[in-house]
């Protein structure tokens, strides 16, 4: 039986790794989900026979399986693409909370003076899992607009957080070195929950994807610790993979924003953004150029090369199919079309890739920032659909700007720029985009889906 269990866990671990590898590319992402899910089914199937069932235990497990299956399936089916970050935050938080509760149950089972090697992973899982759960719930609330997305700060906030951290360390030492009594480890969990809330409150909504990625890594580590507590190889492997991939993604997202992780977490980004927005708002009104769909359709129809820059506005309007239709019409006229994908366009990494893949856009046309940036100077038109901060030249030219230093797409280097937006409202950074006022830029206001449909008709009529 032990040999079969080991082989099952080994197969599950291989499937987890293979699934993660497939998820690294839009081409294999769908199969990657199925591969990793198959690994989880095998791991669960191998673990259940090891449990010592009672009648109550069987009922509880059955209820959990039914609830989890229904919530997961219905939630994934009904969620909109624009709400995926919220769903990730919610599910991630549940994972961290589950790891913490498993650790609490194990400490209760182990007694007052358990071996250090058994109690340490439980304490680690309680702290990290509780912080991840509480922080993820705050991130979900901010993204879902159940609470303000602006940073919530108060005098002495960092001192309060340090005191909470010190109290957590104190209770952890008490559990490890003195006695594992319920008062100590339950107090540890409560303090960790409070710290999770306090940790995320001062971070602005625009930075939530980075925070969610970091908390996802934390949940992975908590799950891995639970694996050591339960002596479960599959949990150790799965948790380590999540922790490692989440940490790497957090680093990549911070780099894509041109900021350190410390700056994202502790840099009072929201306060700087608000101050600059207030200064910008105090200036005189500025004029922009706009044009009709017919004029823009003619410009696109007689271009040789067009680069489409998708952003969050395309996701909100569910305009990916209209973008694909416009590209098809242009290609029939001999126009070369490609898509410029910024690493943090939208609300999460890969957001634009998934949307465009849903519309069956050829993967070869999706160009990452490093691949496409040198091509803008040879493009007749840069068609910006709902993007903003990722094409804002202030990232290069305005020291002190909240996005200064962030790598951006070189859309300003194209010969002509069509900027599609609902209004002149700024993006997540809260600052005006100088590109909108440039001499090569023409604004085309309206819902992205409707506007793209109008351009399709105009190109056909040109």
C-alpha cells in the first residue's frame, strides 16, 4: 500500500509540474489546467483511503466535496474576465485559511508538548496561512469595490504593524518553547489575521494584482508546511510549486511596473498618485483631436502596418471579438496586424493574452513588450484600445511621476496614434496621459466594442 501511495503521489507531482509548465504559454494553458487538475484528483484519491473514517467524518467529507465542487464550478463558469483577480484572491484566501485550520487541528491532536519538528510547521502554517487569508479578503474587497481601493493609512501605522508582528513572534516562541496550549496558538492565529488586514489596507487597488500574487506565494508556503505537519508528500510538492511560482510572478510584475516590491508594499503609492492627480487637475483644460469612424477607417484601411494595444477598457467592454474582426478585415486588405501586450496590461498578468485567445487571435500575432517595442517606429498606426498607463510617456520623461521608471510600450513612436477611450479620465495611476494630447494622436471616444464595430464597417466601406 505504501508503494502504491508513493507512486500515486509521484505521478501527481509530475502532473503538477507538467501542468505548471503548460500554463507558462497561452498555447498550452488550457491543457495545463486539465493536467494539474488530473494530478489533484490522483492525490485526493490516494489520500482518502488513508483516513480513519467515522460516520461523522464521512458526512463532513462528503459535504465538503459537494460544497467545494459546486462553488468552484459555478464560480468559474459565471465569473467575468474582468473579475478574475477577485476570484483568484478569494480562492487563494480560502486555501490559506484551510492550511491554518489544519495546523490548528494538528496542534490540538499533538498535545501540550509535541516534538519541535512537528509543531514548527504547524506554527508556520498558522501564521502565514492566516495572514494570507485575511489579506486576500481585503484585496478581494478592494477589487470588488466593496471598500475603497485607495490606500487606507493612519498615523503610526507601521509601528502598529511592527507591534503585531512582535506579538506574533512572542506567541510563536511560547508555543514552540513552552507549551502548545489552545490559548497560545489560537491567539497566534487571531493576531496573524489582524496583521493580514493591516498589511493590505495601506496598499492601493492598482497594486492589488501584485499583492494577490505575493499572498498566493504565501498560501503555497503555508500548504507546504501543512504537508510537513501531515507527512503528506503531495501537499509539500504542490505548496512548494505555488510558493515558488507565486514569488517569481511577484518579482516579474514588480519589474514590469518599474518598482521594487518594497515600494509596492510600503511606498505610499496612493498618496503620491493623489498628490500628482490634484496638481494635474488644477491646470487649464487642454484640447485634444478627435475624428469620426469613417476618417479613422480610411486611415487604417490604407496603412501597411497596424499595432493594436489592448488594455483594461477592452476587457471591460468584452471587445476582444470585435478587435479580432477588425484585424481580419485589415488583413484581407493586405495590412500587417499584430498585438502589443504589456506585462501588466489589464488587472493581472496574461489578462490580455487570455482575452485575445478567447477570440481565437493567432498566438503568433501576440507580441510581448520586448518583442514589439522596436516595431512601433515602423508602424503606420498604433491603435490603443482601452490602455492608458502602459503607454504613458510620463514613465520615461517625468521624474516624480508615480509611474516614472515603469517600462512602457513605445506607442508614441508610431506614425499615427488612434487612442480609444470612453473619456479623458486617467488610468489607475491617476495622472493625465500626455500621449492623448500629442500631435500624432486622434481620440476616438466611446465603448470599445461599439467603436471597434464602427471601425470594421468603416474599413469595409473605405
